[in-house]
C-alpha cells in the first residue's frame, strides 16, 4: 500500500468543517471538573489578521486545547474591540458607514481565525459596537455614576488636532497621540472623568498579589500610578482670602522655602493677575507654555522658564512674604499644581532660583558641613539649622515634628500623593458608546433611565465636523425630554473612550447572549479570574490598569467575588522582519493567507511556537517556515510508513537496551512537553522535545519491539496535537482511532521510565573524546573515576604522562587533564 502525500489544504478544510459541524469547542460546565479560562486580548477588526495575531492566537489555542485534554472545563472565547477612530476615519475618507465596514471586517477576520484552526466557542462571540453590548457599557457607566466614580468638570485636557478628540494622560506617548503621533496640545473642555485615583492605593498595592504577572508589567504600572508620602501645606495669599496648598515630600525643608511656583493653568493664577499692569505679558507667557507638551515641560534637560505674577504668599510658620511665580515645569495635574521652592535642597529649585535670582536659604547641615560657596543643592540628610525651634534636630526627626505643628495650626497634614490622574473618558467622536446622560436646565445632569438603555447611536451625523462630537450635529438625537421633570433637555453628545469597552469584555463572555443582566454573577465567579491572559505588553498601563480598576469597582458593588481580573499574564513578543516590527507602512508584512495557502495553518502555528520563546520578539524566517513544514511532513511519513504496526497493536516488551532507551525518550518527551506547556509556557522547547522524540523513533532499530514503537508514534502525535491540530487529527483517524483527539486524555509520564539501568560516559583527554564506557546507573563518582583510569585504552594514552586533574560530570563524561 503506497503512502498518502501530506496535503495541508485538504486536511485542514476537512477538520475545520468537522469541528464546526460537531460544535467541538462548545464550553462545557461539568461541576465535577475544574474550570479554566484561557483568553487572548480581543482584536480591533481592521480587516486583516497579521502575523502578530497568528502568534498570540496560536499560543492561546495551545493552552486551551492542552487544558481541555487535562480534564478541565475550558472557556476559550473570541470577540471584537470594534469601536474606535480607525473605522470612523475610514468612514470619513470613503463615505462608508462605520457600522458597515466594521462588520465586513469582522466577517473576514472570523474566516481567517477559523482557517487557523483556533478552538473558539463562537457561540459567545461579542462585538463592542453592538447595541447588545454597549447597552451594558452604558449600564456600567451609570453604576460608576451612582457610586460617585463618574463626574463632569471643565479641565485643561489633552487634545489631538489630527484625531479631533480628547486623550487620557495614558494615551499621550512622548508628547504625541498614541494613535497618530500628532503633537498633543492643551484645550479647556467640559469632560467626563472616572475617579480611578480613588483606587490608586489598591491598584498599586495589589500588584504584590499577582505572582503570575511579569515583573516588567508590574513595574510599569507601579511607576505609572506612582506614590509619594509627604505633607499638604497651606500658604495664605497676602492681602487676600485665598490660599495655595502645596504637596511636598520634604516638609523638613519648610524653613528653606523662598518662593512658591504655580502651574500656569492653576485656578488661582487668573484671579491673581487680573487687573495687574503686567497682565498681558503674563498671559502671553501662559499661552506660550500651554503650546508645549507635558513631556517637554517636565524633561530634566528642558530649560526652566518662569515669570513673577506680582503676588505673595505668607509662610505658615514664620509669616514671611514669599514671591509667587508661574513656571513651565509645574503641571496642573500633578500634586496640587503648586510647589514650594527650596533651592538649597532641591536641584531643580536650585537651577530655577539661580536663574531668577531668588533667595537660597540652607536649613540642613550635612555631616560634611555647608560649603562657603553653594554651587549645587544639598540633598543629604543632616542637622537642622536656620529652622527656629527645630534647630539641632536630625532632619528626619524634624520632618515629623514640623508636620505635627502644621496640623495643630490647621495649615498642614501628612498625606500621600499619586502620579495617577483621574481617567478622562469623554471623546468627541461618533464611533463609540454614547454617554447615557441628559442635561436639563431645571434638574441639572440626569441619567437616562435604565429601562431606556441602550442610547443608540444615530445613523445620520456629519462625520466631517471638527472640534465637537458628530453626535451634536443630529438635532433629533440631541433634543430629548428630561426623565425627572418632563421638560426639554439635551443628550450628552460625547462618546466613551473605547478602553471602557475593553475594561469588562472578559466578564461579558460568560453570558454573552443574556439580555437581562450585565453578566451572570454566579457563573462569572465560577470562571474568573481569567487563568491565562495573553496579549501585548503595549497595553501594560492602558487596558490592564483600567481592567483592574473596573474589577475592583465591581467587587465593591458586590457583582463579583474577586478583585483582580487576570490571574496569570503572558505578554508575547512582536513578530519582526529584518529587525523591524511588521507594518504595512514599512512594506514588510507577510500575509497569513499566503503562508496558509502555501504551507498550511499547522506549519504557521508550529513555526510561531518554535521560532522563539513566547515573551521574546520573533524574527520572521522563510527558512524557519520551510523547516516547520518539513518537520510536519516527517511526522506524516512516520505514521504512514508504520500503519501496519500501529493498527496491529499489542503490548510493548521492554526487554532490550533499545527498548529501554525508547521508553525513556517517550516519557522524557511527555514530561518535558507537559511542563513546558502547563507550567513554564515555553512552547519553543515543547516543540523541540517533540522533535527529539520523532528523531528517536526514526533511530529506533527495526529489529526492536514493534509495539513499543507504535506506542511512541501515538504519543508523538498526541503531544503535537495542541500545536498542530489538523495534521494530528487526521493521523489519529488514519491510525484507526475512533475518539476525537480533543477528547483524548493528555498522556501521563512514568518517572520510573526516566531512570536507566546503565549510563554511557564519554571519556575525554584534554577535552578530546577518546573512549566511551558504560556504567551501572548507581555507580559512584569514585567507581567511575577508578574504572576509567584502569581501562586499557585510557591507560595506553596516558602512560608516562602526569594526570593533573580528573573531572567527572555525573551521568555524562569524564575528562582527564594531563601535562
């Protein structure tokens, strides 16, 4: 009987159809089995999968299939992060409604995912742009509003002129828009915010409860949230009822304050400069500063620019008048938007004070003493001087006592400050979830009644409008009735940041088709937290931080019984070509369709898993793809050429040395692949272990026990299944197996099979192999060394020479170092 040729296209189409017809990947919920939630970050439906998608989905699919074979109820869903600017910009450019283009893209990308053989439960599919989904996004917004976590205020916000929308601080990268790179400017707008700062301490502290997260991601979040312990100190404005509060981590330097600096945007600035002779000059300075990005303003290399505003503050302990300036390096959103200048003990303040000839007063004397001429700030600890009643104390002791005195006077208190700012969620775009709020002149801001959700996006809007939301161009949408008083009212025309959609989607998968509740709490508490979450590190601060915030709010509201959404996180590296990330703009994209058509989906999957550890960047290689394809062909031929012994069956006879080695290779492979997939998530070494087993099968003597060889071939196919499900499913059926591989239990390894009775040692002299000797596995180091020195061959080679050292590497080699 001639062997069949490996034909990926034919085999893969056959098995994809079979899986769909038999609903093979439907989620089970057997109470007698443990639950496992495998999830990849859902994609934006751009219209085409790229190789980065292929990598992340393949990794997730291996984990899902593996866990199912291990006896878990596995949830492995897929959906679409479908709102956002790209679809809207496409609509503006091509005159196609985003609803049309988005669903066309979803249809095409779904087809591509099925062609990859990914084991998704498609019955749970969701799209964030569907009213069935954003109804509940709006419901959650109102939950936040009811819990005083959503509020509206006028603020200086990040504005992208190119995208014509507001950006959260997290969406400004190096001074530019995270999507288009255009330089971000400041603009005063009335906007909706979420009080994420209320959760700053928990978000930071609970990172310690996530051992399954990469340290790099946790460090990025800690740095973004920030945390500084210090004091709020209030300075009264001379000749006014107003006051300025500053936050400082160094209240011990309070007697060294010689001036205050406000952010140009600080709310008091306009009041303090109103009617001054230099008002126009100061406003021109403010306008100049606001044109520069926050990155530029806070850079250590940037020039510190300031201007006096002809106002003074009063020192809270001495009553001394302190000049007030505004400067480019103070930001309104960090701390209180005001800082106290202590030039003798802060490098930045020293530079600023030197430039503007402001007083410099030393109040801490370090061990080395105070130099006669101060050329830099003194930042070391020391003894208090020039500080009234606190002179002579160590500055760390004085810090506490100074704050105690401020507290007793009602002008200061110990406090903690965070770098994290409240999350600005308003967007002046069409393609997003409408904010479900109404403004009434009589009643103020009123939520849309929950039974009237969703607030649907209107079909007819002017997409070309700049500076405001396209929703504002539809009068029928804007004008409505107040649900409280029945009078005329207006709808909110901003839409929500699309990161809100992705902050809770993993919960909606549990009951995606249930229109009666946001999610089934009982079922959610069974399945979550997500056991393994897979996606790019580029969302370490944005999506992952917001999702953690949402989960904590839902926990506090009693809707879930866990505080962290993702138990374990795998951040896969990028797919690169010639050292550069694959990108259409760079013209270095390799199409998944092209690879699947030429080599098959299994080849693409195996290459993606084998070419690099999952957390490292993967360099695309045509030779690597061809190598993966050759390996699968080798597996195919291995099965086809041994169908007779496979179908014959029989009980293996482990009598000879060849059989013992084969059995050891087989169980070593099972152990390695099991641990690499299930514990270490090192898929490249798992594939390598399978390759080693295939090599051992090919090297197995034809005269050795055939039943054992047949067992080893079956094991190789079973181990390869999660990575290459099409070819292995076909080979399993060809072997005559009735049960689908997805239902076959994952193989267990036998530790006793990993121990050999005898071990072969390589014998080296000065690093060169000269002999090979076999010893009992239980032989001691001394017995091995003595036997080597007494062997005829070694004795002849070292006769008359001095042996300087004998190196024994247990179970591997003996090296004699001779003069």
